[in-house]
């Protein structure tokens, strides 16, 4: 009988080095682009995509290792959707250059997931969590700095090079970007940061995480983004709910909290007419009305285009940022853009697959013996923002936010060692048998 081959493995230092470098680059790519670019080359973007490609290759090589069935299923779904995307792009009729760039951005954003989901070494994960936390709180503090000193900062400390400053419609109030792309992308990252630090605080009760939540919420407010400011409330509620594993013992306290929160919001809307954010939520100023009507018009145009091209859409890359906003059918609304570019059938498969991922993650994080689950709690709760916000904004489609999303999703699965099946990307070589492990290659071949 042939002896089973040993799992492919990298050293702990190399795992942390390449994974940590990618995480750090996600947070500082804007600074690299603004201060260390050569000519028209954006150094931050180039480095980010280089590391993403490296992680993708390493992650793909590790797919020959034994994987628990849930993780293997997720990986197979991603590979199948990737293949279908390539096939679909070959059928599109828009310029081939747009299609190639869109696929490259898609793969380089998603495929690092294969690397992070297989990190089962506890020390490596803990250090990556630390980098993630430091990056998020640093980003929030920098955003607050931008908001306070907005009128005094040079452009290269406020927006990415080539961009103009972002202001409220018809108002001179500048909106911080954290050098992540634009205020909406930045605000989405502050929502995730609030969820992550809230989960860490609930799991550990350490004061530093409470202050980190505060910084994240303040940075979010200074972006004056309606969706993120409103939806961070249900996100934090879900953090608490999932932390409790849905065991609600203090129902009256919960009801009282909801009633008080509604009362506070109602009071602010009635009596806070001079506050910029209240005006935006009231949708009372001409600039906010114009912004809302612009969103509605774009959604109407996108809906008409989807109905006109239901099967294949308008083509991959046909609505991406590199074609210019003046040529895009819709610039705000990730779900609409997905259906426009990928067509209805493939888009539905992508959405269904996403919900399968979330169901698997939920089952793991709710199990009584699950540990190392703060990041998974935050990732699940973040979808209370992401799913509705995707109808009205495209925050998730930023290079930084899209890459970060797949990193935290991968690490969330990797961290739930007790609640989910454990993958084997680590520096040691355990021999496991009879535990239900399989590999993506084995499952694909039907063995």
C-alpha cells in the first residue's frame, strides 16, 4: 500500500512574512502610491497585486493538502465561480482589455483567501490578528487626523494622487479617505473596525479595545457617509448577539435598549437640524436631495440595462472604474454592478455561494466549544452593513476593501479551530487519518 505523502508546508516565519506583508500593504498602499511612485506607476497598487499574486500561488499549491470537507467545499465553489467567470468573459463583446483587467482584479482580490484560510498555526494567526488590529486602529486615527486638519493638509495626505478632494454636495466640508480610495470605501473599513474591536472587547473586556471602538466610530462619523453611520448600529448589535451565541437571557434589557436608541435617534432628527449629519439623514438640504436623486437615477438606469442584457450582462469591466465614471452606467451599488457585468445567472450563483460561506461560518462560530472567534464574529456581523449597503454604494469594490474582505474571511474560517474543521497550512507535519479530511483536488476528481 502506497504511503500517504506528507502535507506541503512552509516555515512559520515565511507564513507570517508573506501574509503579514500583504496585510501591511493593504493599509499603507495609499501612502506608497502618494510618496514613492515613479512616473505614472502606482507603487502601492503594484506591490499589493504582486503580493496578492504570490499568496494566490502559494494558496493554490497548498490545495493538495488534506482539508476538512466544509473548507474544501468553499474552495471548490470559488474555483468553479472563477472558471465560470473566465468562460463568461470569453462570451462578452466589450473590449477585451477591459475584460482582462476586470478578471485580474477579481482573481487578485479573491484568491489570497486560499492562503489565509489554510493557516492553522495559532502563533501565526495571532500575529496576523495583531497586524490587522494595529492597521485598523491606525487607519481610524489617521482618518480622524484628516477630518480635524482637513483644511490644512496637502492633497497627498488627504486623497490618492490624481484624485480631487471629496466634499459634501454643495458644502465645503472635506471628507477623510484614509488614503484608501474615497470616503465611502474608508467608512466601510471603519464599520468593520468597529465590529472587530467590539468583538475583541466582548471576548476579552480589555479597555484598549473599547478605545479602539471609539476611534473607529469617530472616524466613521467624520466621513459623513449615511449608510455606514446608520448601519454600524445593527452591525454592533449582531456582534453582541453572535458573541452571546444567540442566547438572549436579558430580553427586557434588550427591548429597553432598542426603545431608548429609537428615542435618541428620533430626538436627534427633530432637534438636531443644525448638525451636518442630521441634515444628511433627514435628506432635507438641496445637496442631499440631489445626491439621493442621483442614486435613484443610476439605479433605474442599471435596472433597465440588466433587463436588456439579463443573461450575460453588459460585459466584464464594462462598468469598472478604469473606464471612467462618465462612461459607467452606475458608480454606486455593488449588487447592480455585479449583475451588470456578470449577468443574472452567474451573479445569482455568486450570491448563493456567499450565503453558503456565511452559513458555514455561522455554524462554526455558534458552537459552544468554538474558540478564537472574535474575527469570525466581526466578519459575520459586518454583513449587516455590507448586504444592504451594496444596493446603494460600491465600498466593497475598492482595491483595499475588496482585498481586506477576503483576508478576514479566510482568517475567520482558519481561526474557528473548534467550531469548524481545521485546515493544515502550518510549519509542522502531523499525520492525520480517519478525521474526514479531504482535499480540493480529491473532491474535484471524485476520489
